[in-house]
């Protein structure tokens, strides 16, 4: 095993945070139950926050971000995980205050580790990553709420982002009529690759559905990644007994609504957390993503990059300019 490994290290110097690729000693990794050689990792908004020095995500620096990792077990002290297993780690504390997937090795508790489903490659696992798991949890909760495709259209915000794009891909594969909300001019990407039937601009959606206490009941369900007026509009535009999931606040952590959608139309607002879900439930969602829920054009949703290209990718995500997903390929 190597004495050193390559990683994107974030350091704080005089209050300024800088991320750069470095060689890191293996002895600097905090020992845990499972040591994994990372083959692929993916890039998320939370990673961009960590790399920019956001203390709400990462408290202590220097730090290696990366909330997702997929690779090969090098060593394990757990009976259920063996050397040579292909595994996935997403969520928990990985990449937040535990060194994460932007390094060639991660050391984690066994309770964080999920064995790679047989019908999923390591690359595909990181095409999905935390965004895919969050999308899967969102779709699962809509289905569990009785939102069947025959009931009508599903609205999805952040259509070009990680969670939004994979949500559209899953729903369209399952036969749902999906409308994507986006602030970007990416019509072909959203309709031809992801499978949405149509697109609404962010401003048009807000103008149409977030002006009154109740708006037209046009959607059977929704998946929101933005918060703010988009989520408010979704709540006001659901049909009777509809449901919306929420998992993000890039637009705002605040929403403005009355109780009328809830008490007159019997709607539900469902919070989605992919970080602390029990491993057994995560495994259930991963198995669905590996098989019948795997988006048809999954590989077209992603751009594969090297670790040296990570700083630019993180800035792209932080500035809201990303389309789909970035997957980091680590050296063999």
C-alpha cells in the first residue's frame, strides 16, 4: 500500500481558504474500521461549501472534502465487510468533518459502508452519489404517499442540478409525466436526455403559482430542491391529496404559505434527509437505483473529471452554473 496519496486539501491561512491538490501521508488518516481505496467520487453542493470554508459544514481545517466515495476495501475489522469488496459510502460525516472522497483513500466506520449492488458499477454509483440517493428517497416517498403516474403531472425544481436531474430521470423511466423547473436554457438536456415532457422557467413558475394563497391545482406531486418561492408555489398548486418532497434551500430556507393547501386540499410536505438514514434503508434505495430506477441516460448526465479539475468544478457548482453531475476519477 502507498505511503502517500493524492487529495484535494483545503487549508485556512489568515482567514482565507484555499483548496489545492497535495500528497498526503497515510499516517495522517484517522484510523477506522474500514479502509477504502477510492476509485470514483462525486461532486455535490455541500462539497463546494466545505471547500470554500463554510464552518456550518466543516468545523476544522485542513480538511479533505467529498461526501461520496466508491471503491475497493483495502482492510476491514468488520465481519460483514471483507478485503476486496466493492463498496459505497455516502452521507453520515464523510467529507464534512471526516476526511472524504476527494482523497485516494478514506477510513470510515463499518456502519457507513454499503456493498455495491451487483447490477451497478462503481462509476454508476458515483454518477448517482448522494444526489441520486436523495432523488431516490424523494421518489420513494412520493410513491409511498400514493402519487401514482395516472394521477397527473409531477413538477421538479432544479432540473439541471444533481437531485433534480436524477429525479426527472427516475420518474420518466417509471412512466410519470414530469415538468422540470429551471433558470437555465437547457431545453434539450432536460427533455431529450432526462426525459421531462416540458419545462417551465423559474420566474414563470413563481408568477403562475406563488401569487395567491391557493393557485390552480395542476400537479399531483413535486420534488423541490430549492426552497423559497418555488416550494411555496408547489404547495399551492397541488391537486387534492398531493405531496411535495423538499431537500434543499439554495433559493431560500424560508417559505410563504397559509394553511389552506393543507386543510382544503389535504396535501403533504415531506422532508428528505439522505445523511443519517439507516444503512438498511439506504441499501434498499440503492438496490432500486441499481435496477428498475436506474435512469436510462445516466452516463449522459455526468461529466468525468480528474482531481486536478476539482477546484473549477466546485466553483461551477457554488456559482449555480452546473449541469448534471461531476464524477471524479481517481488514479488506479
